[in-house]
C-alpha cells in the first residue's frame, strides 16, 4: 500500500479520501446529528470501530469488554450455572453487577478481559444456559492495566519514576 500522500505532524496523520457525493452528504448529516466536531472525528471513530471488529474476528488479541446478559432468575439453577461459569473462567472475569428487572428478570453485566476467542466462548456458554433470555459480548481494543503484580514479579517503573532515579 502506498501511503506517500500521508502528512505527519503532532501525533496526527492527515490523509486524503475520495467519496461519492451522496455518501459525503450522508456523512455530513451524521456529523451534524451526532454532534461530532468534524468529519475527521466521525471518520476516526468509524475506523476505530472497524479495527476493533477486525481484532475480534482474528480472535487472539487480548481485549476488554462486557458480557451483558438478561436471564429469568425464576428458572431453577440458572444463577448457579452462571456463577459457576464465572468461577471457571476466573482469569477472564474481572467483576460482575446484577440488577433486578421486572417480571423475574435480571440484568447481569460482567466485566471481562482475555483473548477475544476465549471471551466469545464464555458468552456462548452462558447463552446456552437454560433461563438466559439474551446475551451479548461487547469488546474494546483497550485493555485494563494489571490490577495486582504476580508474586515475585518486578513492578514496572514509569518514565517519571525512571527520570527521578537517574537524577
């Protein structure tokens, strides 16, 4: 791919794209309706979304996300099954929040991080539980920082600390 026309500066790269007139008009309408400050901001968000989707398809990148489940808590054993699955995948499950909804339903939001393929498998297993009404995995390319260092691991030094040590 030839990207010779890319202009670099201040951490932002400028590119030039060509769009059919109708598509450009639709883009401008969306920019206005969604309140983006510029076309560039809207296009950057769309590209970010597509790159995240691509990383999910590839499947082995570490990603953070949420599993959003709605289930009927009156079904015997569903809460136990979902809890057991969270314990089975303790390395990927960070936290969960349950909210009681109307008509015997519960919304469960589960914060997860791990290889995209593993996270997809977890949500598929949860969706297969009797009583789960709907389940969806939403992933982000950003990841959570390590919460606790592993036993015996050396704590990383940030740039500011390194400068202070060197002085």
